[in-house]
C-alpha cells in the first residue's frame, strides 16, 4: 500500500511539473505593465534587486526622457497614472536595447521569477513565452484588473559573440507594443521559471507582389516571424555598473 501511495505522489509531482511548463506564472502577469512616455507605447516589467524595485524596458522606449527623475506613465485601474523614477541605468554596450529604471518602490519578499545571468538553463528549440501589450490591447477583468497578452515562441538561436551584447532569437510573431516586454521560459534543470530576454522587436522582410504575372519584391515590409531581444544578464550588469549614459 505504501508503494502505491508513493507511486501516486510521484506521478502527481511529475504531472504538476509537466503542466507548470505550459503556463505563464501569475507573478509575471502582474509585474508586466503597459507604459508610455508621451509619444511611444510599449511594455515594461518589474524586477527586484537587493530589496529595491526596478522597471525594465527597451532603451528606445525612454528616448528623450531625462536620466534622473524620468516620468513615465503606466496603465492601471482603467487609466493612465504617473510612474516617477529615480535614475535610469543602461548596459555597457550601446547596442543593447535595454533600460533599467530605479524606483522608490521596495519589496519585502523577493520575486520568484528572476533573471538568468548565464542563459545556461534554456534549451534550443524550447518553448518560451513573451508578454506585452500589442496595440495597447490587454485582458480586462470585471474587477478592473488587467493583464498583458501572452504569446509563445521557440528559442531559435543565441548570438553571444559579443558578451556585452548577447542577442536572443525567437521564432515568434510579435507586434508593435511588445517592445520592452519579458521573455520567460521554464528552466528544466532547476524546475522554475526564469527571465531570458527583453524584447527588442522583429526582423522585417520585403513583401512579394505580382507585376505582369512576375513576382517581385515590393517596398512594403512585413513581419518575418523572427523576434529578437537582448539577454537579461545585461539588467544586473546595468544596475551594478551604475552606467547612466545610453
């Protein structure tokens, strides 16, 4: 009887782990927000570092804003609210499209989903999720609570030739508004969710059209289906370096 009970418990644990890989943790949904800087709309997400909350987004989302006391707006409770910041940090390389904004917000308990500094826990061909607000769209609940869009992709490639600007390539069809959003995955070795990358955008491809029965490339650009972003290792790097020059 004891063996039977043990077998059932083991099976239940296996099934729980299996299904946990096929969902997005609520914590990340609540930490991912819609932002604007007055002219641009995009996505940002919160991380904690040494008890303080930082807001991570794409560097191009904060262009034109001051390095200190930058004021963004975030969508909350069916309206725009000011989101004051203290300082903005940037990774060492100007090629990395990441900005980390320090806030006055503090947290008593660290977040469970953290950055992966090495990207060693992810597997090529593994499913990943990316969160954001395409065209400012989101899920609206009757309570007024909102959560971002969720999309799936596949880890296709990693370009780490420049350790100061590691690029992550995802087979996934993203849209305008996902810039600055998080890419997360299930770490198969540690059995937990981790942050993999910050969304930069997608590669554009030329659209084909027919002229007099012949296919030619037009001047219209289309989404190639290749999403790319930069490794989250550059988030911690930006904070620790104190680099405030983009």
